[in-house]
C-alpha cells in the first residue's frame, strides 16, 4: 500500500526537507542512497524480496545499461560534458530497470500508458479529456479538489535534487542533497529543470539551452508531462477514468474566459497582479521562480515557496488570443518539423503550434502566436517558462495544445521517420531521453496518437467553433443540421470579429518579454 504524506506546516512555509535517508531527485527514493549514487545503479526491487530486482522474478523487467542517443545534435548549445542533462540520465545513473512487454515504471511495477490489468495485457479504455466549460458540476469540483490535493500532498515516489550532479552528495560526500516536494510542485519543478540554464560558475549561466521548447520535443515533452501528472491525479482521486480537461483558448478575444473564481481564479480587485481571494488558487505559492538567484549561487530550485501566482492580460488592446482560423491554418501544415528544427524553422507544424512562426507556416521573427501568444497574454507567472507551470492554467493550455497535435497526427498519420533523428537541438532528437523524466523515455515513444496512450479528446477541430462534436446523417435531417451548423459558424464569425474590439478584463503590466525568451 502506498504511503502518502500530506503537507502541513511545511507546505505553508515552503520549507524543503533535506534527505539524509534514502531519497531521490527526479529519481526513485530507493536509489538515492550514497551507495546508489556512487554506483550509478538504479534498479529497485519490486517487492520486499531483494532478489526481485525490477520485477525480474515474474518476468517484468531486468536491470540494464541505459540507452542514450548517440546522434549529433544541432542548435546553439555547443558545450560538452558540463551540463548534467547531457546524455540523460547517465550523469546520475547508467543502469536502470528496463521493463518487458507493457510493464513500466522505475521498478516495472506499473503498466505503460494505455494498458491495464495485473499483467498489463489489457487495452485501457481511453479516458476522455473534455472542455472545462462542458464539465458537470461534479466533474469540475473533482478536478479543482484534486489539484488542491496534489498541491498539498508530498510526492510518494520522487524528490528533487537541490544541487547539480557534482555536488549531489554534499560537501562531505555522505549526505545526498534532495528535498521533499508536493505532487503538483514536482510537476512544476520538472518544467523548470528542463528549461533552466547550464551552470558554469557563479553568475555565469549558459542560457541557450532548452530541453522542452524551441524544437521537436516541445510537443512530445509536454504531452508526457501532462500525461504523468494525469496518472498521479487518478491515483489521488481513486478514479482511473479521471481526465485533465482542456481550455480552448482559440477564442480571438482579449479576455481569459477561465480566469473566474468558479474556475481558475479571477482578478483580485485590490491588486490586479494577483488572483482573487475568493479563489482557492490565490493561496497557491509558486516555486522555482528565482532563476537569476539560482544562477548566481550555482544551485537548483529546492521547492521553497517564492511568493504567489501572478496573472493578468497585458495592457495592449491590439492583442487578442488566437482564433480557430489560426488553429486550422496550423493543422494544414503537412511537415511535422523542418531544418534547423529550431525557432527559425519554416512550414513546420511544430514551430507554428509552439508559436514561433505564423499559423500558416511562414517564418516571421516578429510573430507570437498560438501556444506562445497565450502564455504572453496571460503574463505574470505564465510568461516565464521556468515558472509557468505554477499556474494551473498551464495544464489546460497544454491539454488543448496537445489536442491540436493529436488532430494533426490523425490527419496525416506520420511515420516515426517524420520526427528528426539528428541535428535537432540537444534533447530534441527522436531517440533522446526526455529530461528530466525517469525512468528514461524517448521522444519517439510518445510520438503516437493519444488513444495508444490511453486518452482521447471530446473535440472536433474540423468545426469552426472548435468545441462541439457533430454527428451528421445522410438523410434530409442531416442536411438540415448541416445548414444549422453553417449558420452557427457565420454567427460565431461575426461574434469573433466584434470581440476583437473588446477591452481586456484584466489590465496588468508585468513584462513585454515573450514566453521562453529568457530561457
């Protein structure tokens, strides 16, 4: 039975707990002994029998050398052997559990996404991710409650490293430098760790590195990130059918329609930079926000609370959220990505969805669209890539971004060969182990349709409203419904044009930097 500790005073004060007993970073607690770190071997026993390493006694897996990508990478990062994320995760462990068949997990005790049953040989009925506006009152309450629970429950399996790999055992070489962290804050920390700068010395960061943005892995990395948290939330609720909802941000409006107290928090009337006190999220502390301090001290985020979520639409009336026309244009791009597989790729579906080129694929260095535009407009915490995941809107934003990708996958049915296997930025090649996920998983393994991973979307992106799913018959009744759809499209188009002239509901001015600009 899993033991889950609920954070009390610790979560309120934001104090990290140093681990002197067996712990871990983005690694299993059982592997974080001094012996485990020195041996670089992380192959825990699945049961109380120490001989059952990786579930080997029941054929689930075995302890094996880590496979790493050997293909050359491109992009601006040209350093070698100075960043602990190179050849991930071999700076920490070079032997891990390799699971057989559909078994998965750091000890092969789980099933791969999309599979279930005692022997992981039964296809799981996909959970359905719905528009948050279409959730029933019970579904919405379950979602909001489990987010709060995840924010205040210590992760039962993982902890975070508070020092880089060379200082992982502390000054005496006997005290592993790790801290406890809540399930949700661990999710935040993973995102921070993937975008943080390379630490070269006090005040000497190398900033041109990002393992989860500005390349092909933007899509696969965030897909796995959301999927992993969804599984943790299913465990907390005890509901294996629980699914993270999405926010269809393609409204073309200047206001955030999920920024209300009944959903993810409205504006604080006394301080437009903060969330309303009527929302539970006004009490959420942020972690991993002080990137400059970490660089100056040559250290890592330790999960300490660093203030509260800030949010607000930027005070520029000429800016609005993306439209469904933008989404459909992006979905028309046939190539998943194109050389140099970076922010200057053109006619790249990935680059258009991420927001570095126009939705139709034309490269324009001044553009800020789709995913990036939403982060920029939300501003505050959401506008900084190292801390953006603190805001729960991040979940819904990326769920919709993933829905767009999944629609693209279904339209074009790409082979694995369409994902670049070399010369993408570091961390973005097809066979690179995504940082900092553990046990290792490659980009290629996630480059599949969502149903193969055990989830689906209640959405049809073929329709102009982007939300309703229509089933049209072949009779006159179907024709009639089709005409009604066309009329609805026309009405929504007129409404969208009018909405572009709306004043933003929230006027706050945090920064004019684009999302990921500092990473």
